[in-house]
């Protein structure tokens, strides 16, 4: 009942106390807690590093104290010795290869020098040495001049004159081969272009004698024309047409000429059509 009068109060006189209390509360929550969490994180990182270092030390101690620790350095030394031995063998083989190459180069140089000495140009350029015997007579200067002139004439001879003779021989052989080829080509029979033609010969009506019509067609004789097989093909209403095959040479017999010759038999033939035309 004593606090009922505060209900009607419109002024909060103790608000600063509540503000101070709220500020202190949040300071206590935020300040010290963050610091402790950061410290705990730093401490956990340090502890992890210490544990990792301790584990590495224990592993190294266990490896050094184990049975294989004493054989480790010797194993390394043996591996190094094997590698050194292999390198020495490889070095020896390389030296042998280099020596072989040097010998081959020396032989090539000697051969090249021998070829240069034996070549005609080298003979012409190289100075001639005279071997003087102790009892040889001295030649007169005129004879020496004549000998020198003869030597100059010998040097002036064209050493490559044989190339012209070889060129003439090659040209003669080429002409001979061309002539032989032309003769063989002339003797060889030329290919004749031929065609196979299938003709449809139609009569006027069903009363036309088809045997007589075929005889009239086959009576045509032309150079390059060969008649083949024939048959009667029904058209309709009792009318049949003559279907006959022939082989012609394209240069001698044409389709127009065939049609013209067949249609001359006007009493039996109404029309001529080309059913098939094939090159042979």
C-alpha cells in the first residue's frame, strides 16, 4: 500500500541509478569475457604447438633408439658408394665414346687431306719439286723454256671437256628412247569408243508382220554397227513392239543415222525410240 502513490508519479527520480547499473552490467559482460576468450584461444594455440613439438621429439627419440637407427648412416653411405660407382662407370664409357669420336675425326681429316692431294686441281696448283741426281747433266736454257711452255699447255687443257661428251651421249640416248616409244605407240591399236543402244521399234498396228519388221531392221549394214538380241514386248490392244539391241562405234555410227535408216521402212515402222544408251 505504501507504493501505491508511485503509480500516480510522472517523474522517475532514480533513473540514473538504473542507468549506472545497466552500464556496469554490460561492461562486465562484454569486457572481461572477450579478454578471457582471447586469452583462452592464445593458450590453446600455444598448447597445441607444445604438444606437436613434444610429439616430434618423441618420434625422433624413438627413431634414434630403434634397431634400425644404427644401420641408417651405413645405409646412406652404401647408397652413396653405389651412386659414385655408377657415375664412375658412366664416366669411363663416356671417355671411351669421346676417344672413338676423336679417332674417327682424325681418320676423316687424314682421308680428306689425301683426297685433296690426289685431286687434279691440287696437282695443278701444287708446286712441282725436282729431284736432282748428282750425275745429271745440266739442260740448256732453251730446252727448259720449251719444257715450261709444254707444261703451261698441259695446264691449260680443259679438264671438264668430258662433260660435253656425256651431255651429247645423254641427249642421243633420250632421242633414241623417244623414237622407240613413238614406234611402240604407233603399233599399238587405238582404243575405239563404243556404245550399247537398246531400240524400241513400234509398228503401225497389230496386223504388222513383226518377223518381217525385224528382218528389215537387221538388213541395215553399216561400218561399226553390230546387231544383238531382240524380243517382242506387248504394248496394248494386241500390239507388240520390237526391242532390239546393237553395239555401235561412236565415231562411225550415231543414233540419228540409225533412226533414219530404220524409219525408211515406212510400211512396217511407225517410230523408233532409244530405250537405253550405255558407253562401253
